[in-house]
């Protein structure tokens, strides 16, 4: 793979800069990280992540132009998801 940059300068002898980029297999890089995420992903951790994600999701929804009703419903959806994670059998709140 390579990246080529060109510019419209007429007095330059070569108006193209080519930068070679080594091929990187992203699956080989992502697979170990996903393995650790799957092992660490427990209902308690997900509940905590939802608590921190609520304001971010609200901001993204506002910036994306979501309606007022959708923005008002987000906190209820997050709380419902947290409650569903609390109801997982064999897990403590």
C-alpha cells in the first residue's frame, strides 16, 4: 500500500510524493484486545460504563440532531439497561 500526495506547483520537477506504507494485518492486532475485553466484561463493569456513557451519548444525540423526545428518553433507557444488568442471575448489584 502507498500514499501519494500531489500538488499543483508547475515549477516542481516531480509533483507527486509517494510514501510506502507497510501492510499491517489489523485482525492480528485487534484479536488479542478483544479477547481481554471479553474476559473483563462483567455486568458490574457494564453498569459502570453505562453510568459514564450516559452524558456522552446525550451530547452525541444532541449534536446529531436527535429530537427532544429522544434526548429526554436517553436517561431512562440507560437506567433500564443498568437494571437489566442488575437482574443477571448469579451477579450482585
